[in-house]
């Protein structure tokens, strides 16, 4: 889809306006986010994404609209993996609950800017070297295999490890011991100090770079249009903050998430390889956008359903075990009391 510079500018201005409205209505004053507030804003961002996709269909074409929805759903599903790390970061830096919304808002904005840079670089590479799709496809297939391997091994990240960039910042710039409201920099005894608020914002933003290494090649496997790639990423990321508060407590119940994401990444990896072969003149079947949407949506539905079912069964088993242990302790206690009551 040919997009003029004017459309690019209007789109970016529109996204900035939406972010500003989100900030002044929901994020300006530090507060604990309720489930109702998080749910409302999550629905709002999803509806905005749907409206944008419909707009692409009306003012563009069905192909562009389908690619946007496929890219949006893929990025949204992959972004759920970010939430696990966000929880670890919030725990590591002991972020007060009233400041978590501000941290996520700025952190996600940093991530969006960094992703825009990656998307621009990716678009330039893809348009110049068609063989790069082989590399992207192989990388996604390898990532899918790695996810399955880690899931089967039961590996979990129980503690957040700071990256090199964050360690450099903490080493070069002295910081305060505690939070100073929403301030990022303060002056004490004539010295300028950064606060933990700034550090955790940088942690959120810089950590997303690692996830972008998976998600950017994945969406380029669905569309090579940089406009669609950027807008799909933008809408997926901008609703991530509210999603954190909405399903943060449910993340541990998505026990099969890694398997679902691995299937999606593997599928897109195969799609990329087939596309690369097709571009080199090899006659191979090309996976259409409707098929991609069906596969991605189906995998997410099945993964969510089986995860909740498995989590429910596990909870029931633990409850039965706990009741059994309590019953055994009660029986032993009764027997002990009977022995004590017997005459010597």
C-alpha cells in the first residue's frame, strides 16, 4: 500500500494525540489502577485498533486491512510475554503501586521509539535484500524451538537481571536510595541525582529491545509494508500498560503460553522461508493472510483454553492434597489424644 508522507505525519500526530488523552485522563495523577479502569482502557485501545483496521479497509484495500489485523494480533500475543518481565522488573525495583502506571507509560513510549527505529532499519534491509527473509525465517524457527525446549524443561525467570545498558547508567550516574514521587532527577547537596523511577523506566524500555528481535521479524513475515508494521506495533504496545494491570494476576495461569507462541513463531518462520523461496523463483505455495489470521487466532484460543483448564485442574489437585494432609493430621491428633486418655 502506497502511503504518502502526509498520511505518515497525520498518523503519527493522531497516535501522539491518543497517547496524550490517555495520559491526561488516566495517567497524570499517580494512583492504583483498578480492574475496572484497566478493563475499560483495554477495551478502548482494542476498539481503536479495530477502527483503524476498518479504516484501512475503507480507504485502502482488504489486503492492507487483513495484514494489519494479522500483525496486530501477532504483536499483541507476543507482547504478553513482555508482561512476565515487567512483573519481575516491578518486583526487583520495588515500585510502589501508585507509580507503576507512570513507569509503564514512559517505558512503553521508549520501547515504541526504539521499535520505530528497528522497523525503519528492517524495512530498508527487506527492500534491498530479499534473501534476508531466509535469515528471518530461520531465526524465528530457532526461537520457536528454543521456547518449546525451555517450556518442557520448566525454566522460569524468577529474578530480573539488569542488562549492560542499565548497569552502565547506574555506574555513571549516582542515584537516590528511594523514590521521590514521580521525579526522575533531583538535586541534593548541590549534586544532581537520578531516581529509581528513571532507572526502572529505562529498564522497561530497554528490555523491550530483546522482544523486538522476535516480534519485528515475525510481523515482516506477515507484511512488508512499513506503515502497517509500525501501526500494528504501536496499537499493540499502547494497550500493553492497561493489559498489565488487567491480567497481571492471571499470567501464571497461562501455563501453555510458551507452546502457543512457539507455534505462532514457527508458523511465521515457515511462511517467511516459503516467501523467500517464491521471491527467488521457486514454485512453492504461499500462505495467504486469511490463513495466517485463522492459524494465529486458532492457536491463541486453544492455548488460552487449555492453559485455564490445566491451571484449574492443578488448583483442584493441590486443594485435594491439602485437604488430605489436614485430614491425616486430624486423625493423628485424635489417636494421640486417645492414647493420652488411657489409664497408665
